[in-house]
C-alpha cells in the first residue's frame, strides 16, 4: 500500500485546465451565502475544533462548494479533536470524514461542475479557503495520501505567500502560482505563511478520494 513518504512534496497537475476568472465568479457567487447550505458539521463543533486547529479562526475562512449526503448529517459527534480523528479513521463518524463530502451545493454555478469533471479521481470535499494578510497556518499533518489527496488551485495570491512541506530535515517552501493546479502532500508536516500586508490568499482546495490524477503525469 502506498504511503505518504512515497509521494513528492509538491506536484503540478498539468492535465487540468483552469479559468481563473470563472472560478473567481463562482467564489463571489457563493461568498455572500457562505456555508448556509453546506458544511453543517462545523456549526456546533467549530469552537471545540478551534482549540486544536493549527490556525486562528479570525485569520482563516472558507466557503464550501460541496456537502454531505443528507442521510449522514445526523452522524456528527461532539468530542475532542483527537477523539474525532480516531472515529474518522475507524469509520464510525462519517459526517467528519472528508471523503463523504461529494455532493455539490445546489447553488454552485455550472462552471464549477465543468472544472471538477476534469479530475480522473472522485472529487470529495471542495472549498475556497482564504488566509488573511500577515497570517500563518502552523505546522501540522492531515490524512495519509491514500485517505484523501489534497489539491490546491491558487486564485488570489502574491509572492509573499509560501507553502511549506517538511519531512524530517528536508523542508521545501514554494510559492503556488495563480491558475496552476498542485498536488500538495499534506500527509507530511506542512505550514502556510502569508507575509503579504494586503493580499488575502485564496485557493480552491479539492480533496480526491483516489490517486489517478496524482500518478498520471
């Protein structure tokens, strides 16, 4: 079974075509309504999660594109972040598992569906993620690559935004360019620094439930 150490820190996915202007239109269309129709799981447990999340709530925000199947909505639980992660690994908390967020919101403009249809693997949790100026997402590790693979599409950024990935003493820091599509190995220790004084870095972040896109190029 493949594990996180067998994958590169970063890899550009050149088979995906991006229309930045159209994706920003999608972002603006959803932004005002934000998460009214999706990501219900955070409504009650967000404050608890924030105690252990590697960023400050006021510095990071997201706009959800996908949601979970309604039949799984009542499976969210209130527990410590450590307990919730164990339940996800055990398969006993489906509402906390990114792999189940495959339903695109009803109010998402058509271009998003066209864009996501380019991926070979099953797309699960998708959101626009914004990190405010002079902010940091501290070093942390997400799921193993074989659980979900993480893809970033930068839409608003500048040269003062860096994404870092570390494995032991090997650290790579990279500026992810607007309009490109990157696999980022978030199963390794990683962090983000927005040193810009004015730019709120916004990426489209996509989870993939399989690895066809990562292994293709």
